[in-house]
C-alpha cells in the first residue's frame, strides 16, 4: 500500500532521513522505532506531505504521491495524528468528530448520502467512536477543556473517523500513564482486527512489540533492521543502537 523508495530529507547539513526503503502492506501494523532524533517523525511528515522530499519517491497504492500537497494526500485516505495534539479547541468533542466524518464524506463525494440519508448513519458512527474511545460522557465538552489523556484519545478518534486507508500514528503513547498505555494497546489491537493499516511511530518499545506485525528500526536517519518483533528485539545492531541503551 505504502512504498517508500530511497527517501531522504536533509535540513542543511542534518541528514534527518537518509535513503530509507520501507513498505507498509495493506492490513498490517508496521511499528517504526529508533532513538531520539533518528528520523521517525520526519518520515511521518514526509508521508503526510508536510515536508518535501530531498530525494526518493513515495508510492501509495502504486501511484507516485511525492509531489502531492498534504490535503491531496488526506483526500487519498492518508490520515495522521500529531505528537503535539492538534484539535479544534473551541469545538465540542462531538463537533470535532463530525468535522472529521464530514471530510471523509466529501472525499467520497457522497453528497446525496450526506444530505438526504447519511445524517442518522453519521451520528450512529460518531456515537460508536465516542464509546470506543471512552469519550461518550464528554461529548458536549469543548476539546480545549479536556484532560491531556482525553485530548489524546480525541485526536486518535478524530483520525479514525476519517476512515483512513492508511493511519499514521505519531507517538500516540507520549505522556500517557501505564493504564492509558494498556487501553491504547487494546484499541490498536482492535483496529488491527478491523483491518486498519497503520504506521505506528512510538518511543514506547513494549507497546510496539505488543501490537506491531512487523517493526522497522531507524538510527541516524537510516534503517538498520526490519522484521517481526521477536527478531528485531534480538537483533544485535538494534540492541546496540537502541534497546541496549535504554
Ligand atoms: N524542521 C527541522 N529543521 C531542522 N532539523 C530538523 C527539523 N526536523 C527534524 N530535524 C532534525 O532531524 C533529525 C531527526 O528528527 P526527527 O524529529 O525526525 O527524529 P525522531 O526520531 O522523530 O525523534 P524523537 O523520537 O525525539 O521525536 C534530528 O536531528 C532533528 O533535530
């Protein structure tokens, strides 16, 4: 589904991403880990179109999307969460999800469904999402008034509401306590069961080991390992670069 071919991003002399090949297959959860500054977030920013590539190509479902602007990539079904939460603070929880749903419906050009038959379905879907993320009791609360953990859940809920073909999760466990990480683990597993395709960038190695089908490891902007969690965990280069240093 997603095929990164020799992608690189240089910021002046800093080679943040330096010739990475990486494939995400439909229906899998690919974990991307690596030490601080190894280029993980830069890859998310390149795939979502926030930064232009220095070199290489990004293919999505076989099409070269390297030069498409962010909004066009969203239109193709690539959704993301941000390390620093970005919600509509002055809209309610429900409204934040409604906006996300609406963007999807526009994407699918379901004008008639949206106006003449979709509203009950849309509302039911928002309700299911609120339940799934344990936010039903907060539906009328302004996003800005939510606790940090609730805002993270809403950010995740909003990304899923767009029914993405590919979801980029940028450090979803950042700042979460152990109980919240367990809940996040369960939600990502459920998403895998539901057939979502996810690129999961995360510092929390235990979480990635638990939920990812495959893991790729970055160090200094380069991929140093890729494979099933157990193999990656035992990889000598990974242990030296990352796991062994924690
Ligand atoms: N906009 C930018 N301008 C200049 N340098 C940048 C920029 N964004 C990232 N970098 C540099 O690129 C390198 C990779 O950063 P990146 O944020 O992708 O790493 P990361 O693996 O996501 O790190 P972390 O785990 O700490 O979030 C770092 O050296 C960083 O300082």
